[in-house]
């Protein structure tokens, strides 16, 4: 309870701080924000939280939204309307992402590039649909709005979701917070230095040293290379820092996106430019990370399969399976009666397989799981077939990042 209370307090502090920062950049005639930094915080929180706790996060954010908006000068009806929009659009984005992740797991493993783009495309559709609905509601309420506000509201929501998506995915998958290696710390430091150098100065016109060269390409290259070398959690943190730095610098008139040849042009173009840049940079970095992760996982799967085949090669006959650690469900490569050559009840879980053996092995298996799965789990078992038993070798190899265990059973000579 104490831990969850601290998490709630941290969430409220982060959300309120980013909300006040965003509400400080409103246009004076419609009181509309050009960017909405807290969207990513709520999106990430919903992704990693059980859905039973969603009402608490949503109610907390909606109350904070109303209070912060009223404190910053918005009329109460307008503050409530924007609060309702926030409380509906962000959960819709989170639900859309979770549904795609739940029902498209196999496609995500096989086609990571295509499925990452699909997730981002769905988020864009939800964000701009929600922005259109908000525009319609404000128009029906006789508020002074412009077509540009549709882009501002939708783009602000989409940018926050895409920037926080790698971190949310990493936290949801339970990626361990390992010790930071020197190489990773160096990569993070270099990327942040380039980021600060780019967004900490004013670009009032073409300078001789930068003539013909857009420095944003240097930062983009740094972030894309980082996505190939960093783990999911560190990349997510780096992209969140990039998001906050780029948007905040542009809002105060620094960085390459406020540079213009026409001093009389609207500053909203620079903010839009920064948001589009952050959105596409986050999308490219996340997609490239998924490709590299999938490639590493595929190579590890091949090595795991070779290890399993080597362990089962002592027997002329064997059968393999996949095992889900959470529910201990078995997925056999072929029907078990083909392997045993007799009628045999198909063991759909590890517990049912154990019930068909003379001696139990689940205690040893649970101990192996808790101790980190550093080595192969090998155990000799006797599977009962009527009054007879078959002497077999049970082999299970450690899980990879996909949380799926592989194993097999080989018949041993008597």
C-alpha cells in the first residue's frame, strides 16, 4: 500500500508539473494549448497498470487537469470540456495499443517492422479522431476555434503517446533494470549532449558553419544508432528526454524549429515542426529497435533450438513443445499419440504431464524457474501407459525475452 501511494504521488507530481508547463503556452484568444506534455505520462501509466486500477489514474488526472486549467485562467466549462477529452482520448489510445499487442503477438514477433508501423498508424487514427470530436464539441458549444486547433490537439496527443511508447512497452514487459554499462552510459551522454547543443541555441538565420547542413540530422542519426545499441528501457528514457527538451526549447524560442525568415509568422509553425519531428523520430527509433530486438531474439531462438536438439540427440525418438511459464500450458509440435504410438491423453499443461508420471518433478521445475534458469532443466521421468511405463528424458531450455520456454521429451533405451 505504501509503495502504491508513493507511485500515485509521483504520478500526480509529474502530471501536474507537465500540465502547468503546457498550459503556459496557450494562445490568448482561444486559451488552447499548442502542446500537451502530460499525455505521455498518463498513456505510459495506463499501459503498465492493470485495467482494474485505470479508474484511479483517470480520475486523478481529470481532477488535476480541471484544477490546473482553472488555476491557469481557463473558464471552468472550458476546463471541464478539455478534461473530458483528455479522459477519453488517452484511454482509447492505450486500449487500441493493448488490443493490437494482445491479438497480434505472433505477427509482432514475425513482422516487427510492419506491426510497429501498424500500431503507430492506429494511434494516429485514434488521436486525430479524438481531436475532431473535441473540435466538434467546442463548435457546438459556440467556442471560438480555428481549423489549426484540430492539428494542435491531435498532434500533441499523438506526439506524447509515440514518445512514451518505447518506455511503456519496456515497463509492461517487465524488463529488468540491469546495471548501466559504460558503453550505454556513453551513448546516452553523447545523445543528450547533441540534443542540448541543438536545442540550447537560437537559429536566427543561416550561419556560415551550418550553411547547407541541418543539425537535426545529426541528432536523428544519434537517436537511431542508439536504438540499435541500447536496451528498451534506456532507449525509452532517452526518447522521453528528447521529447521534453525539444518541445520546451521550442516553446521558449530556442532550437532549429523556431528559425524563420519571416519574423512576423506565427510561432505555432515552429511548435508543429518540433512535434512532427519528435513524433517521427520516436517512431523511427522504436521501429528500428524492434527490428534489432527481433533479429537478436531470432538468433537466440536458433541457438536455443540447437541446444535442445543436442540434449535430445541421444535418443532416436523425441518430441518437442513450447511452454508458457504463467499457466504452464504445453503446445506440442505433433500429437502425442504419434510420439508414443499408443492412445495417450494429450497433456495440455505441465501439471497433467506430471500426473502421468511415476514420480513428480514440478517442485524441481519451480525451483529451477526461481533460480534464474541459468542451465538446462534435465530430468529423467517414467511416463505411465496403462500398466507399463516409458523411461524418458525431459529437457527444458531457459526462456528468452519472449517469456516462452522450449522443451522436449526423448525416449530412453531400457
